[in-house]
C-alpha cells in the first residue's frame, strides 16, 4: 500500500470517527448513517488534528536542529523523513480547511 492510499484510509477513519455513527461504507463515500449519537465534538476533533500537525512540525524542527548541531544519534534520513511528514500533514490540513470553507460558503449561499 503506498503512502497516498495510507493517507486516504487515515482520512476516512478520521471522517468516520468525526461522524461518530458513520458506518464504514459511509466513510467510503456512501451516505448510510448509523443511529448512534456522535461521540466527539467536531471542534474538539478539529483542534486535536491541528495540535497533531503542530506537534509533527515541532518534532521535525527539533530533529533538524539536532542534526544541524552535529548530534551523532540523528541521521539525515530521519530528518528528511520527518520534514516530509510535517510538510504533508500541513498540506493536508490546508486542504481540509479549504474544503470546510467551501462547504461553509455553499451552506451560506443556500436559499431558505
């Protein structure tokens, strides 16, 4: 399984978790919803995702600083990998933000 498939599966899992009662088939794009109540607040889930992206970026920055300082325990591959993970997580967060803004604008433009 490549990295993109892994990320898509993780996003589907987060979407299913955010919906609380959303079934696995709904996470795959179908619109079947289970009868369970949501177990988490959307704002809390979004905040935890932003915190996780921030933690990833801080870890990458710290690892990079350690490598620049000449720490023998840190190798270049780990630094590059952590920087790429941080970049990818940030890009994903930006795309989620763009989708949320787009959905908000669509809802606000609906005729009542």
